[in-house]
C-alpha cells in the first residue's frame, strides 16, 4: 500500500474559524490538535475535522495546503463545505 499524505481542515467550535494543515499521519496530527500540543490551535479547541484530501506525493500535499491557505483556497473550501458551514 502506498504512503499517503493528507491536507486537512479543522473547524474551531470555539471561534468557528478554519485551520488548514498537512501531515503524513492524519489521526496522530488530529490527536495532537485535540490534546493542545499544536500551538496554532491550542486556544481554539475543541476542533472538528471537517475536510481532508489524500495525495501520493508529499510535495503535492504541501502545495495543496499552501493553496487552501490562500484567498482562492479559502473561497474554494467555503464553497465546497457550504452545506456543512451554514447548516
């Protein structure tokens, strides 16, 4: 089975803002966010994993993360998750 790399979006239940990241181990990384060991989301917990994509290439995954953090990428995520975010 090939190694996968993930790009993911979390939603803070505290402030409802989104956080985008990339990782090799999605379960471990989400647990780190939930445990408060990730500085950028520590004060925004609790968090929900609301979106992820898998890629066979680390380079592709990290480029996608960069895109999703841009203005165009944020717009894409909000449109992609419109039903969830407004429901």
